[in-house]
């Protein structure tokens, strides 16, 4: 075996081990928004091994035991274990499927030559002014996709589009910020970058300490000064709904 092939094999093994460490240590870092609209600190840095219902139930119970309450919205990918557990521990909370993850799920069955066209179609759905208009646009999109012989993509949109439209129940200025979990994804990317600098950790606990240290840093700086949502808009919406009822 050539030296170059040996190097590539070692790199591949290292990357697999690295990704396994990320999965074990970082897959349950969560974030939230306080009542005043400022980014809250990371709610927890608990780490787990599975994303099934029992794993998520333990995680959400941990949050609830720490005093988390008044949850209005949970944004995530299509993780059924999380959705089922959230309904048990925070039954009043609505669930918003991350539109970015939804797009990726659709793109996985779309040929590369059609990706830009399908991307524009999906973005047009979520750019509509209200939920009914978005549903109408989604029906038009699925019809067009079938005409393009993209039946699997059309089926995935029909099956999951309603899960991505929960954000329409909230004030219009909030919608762009709550229809994805991109802020959390950016945090995860930064933690991965920092762990790559270290290289090899002696154990999972040391990696967890690094991740927690970075979360404490951004909680005390960026999130502590930036207003993410105007919560008075949500209170006004609640008041108007109560008045109508």
C-alpha cells in the first residue's frame, strides 16, 4: 500500500472517531429565548447517546426539573422521539419543523440539475403572507414537480409541509427567526471547529467541558446583549386572541 493511501486511511478513521465524539457529546445542546427576548444562556449541556423517545424524555425532564416553563415553541428537525417527548413534558408548546432540514430532505431526492429550481419553489412557499397562501403555493409546487417527473420530491412536500408552517401562528416579525434552528447550528459548527483545534481528547468529559465553556462565554457576551425577538409583539397577539375569544 502506498504512503498516500495509508495517510488517507488514517485520516478517514480519525474523522469517524471525531464524528462519534461529536454525536455523543454535542447532540443535545439546546438554546432558548427569555421572556424579554434576549438570547437565553444554553439551557443545558447534557450529553446523551441516543435520540429516541426515552433519550429525549430524560433530556426534557432534566430541563423541566431545572425550572423551564412557559415553552411556546420548539424548533427542530423531524425527530419523532423529540416531538413525542415534547408533547408529554410541554403539551402547550407548538412544534415547528426546521425549514432548512426540510429542504435538505427534499433535495436528497432531487437531481443536481434541478436543485436551484426546487430551492426557489420551496422558498416561495415559506415566503407567503399567511398559512393558507403557503398551503396553496405548496399544492401548486407539488403539481409542477410531478410534471417535472420528480414524484418523490412532491410526495415529501405533501407529507411534511404542514409541519413547517407552524411559525405562521406567531407575529410576522418573528417568523423568519423561528422557522429554522440555524442559530443552534452555527453554535454547533463553532464548537466543532474548536474541538478540531484540540485534536484528541482524553475522554468525553473533557470534550464536554470545552463545549460548556464556549456556551458560557457566548451566554455572557453575544446572547447577553442582543435582543433576538420583540416579546411585546407576542403579548399583543395573546391579548388580541383573548379579546376575540
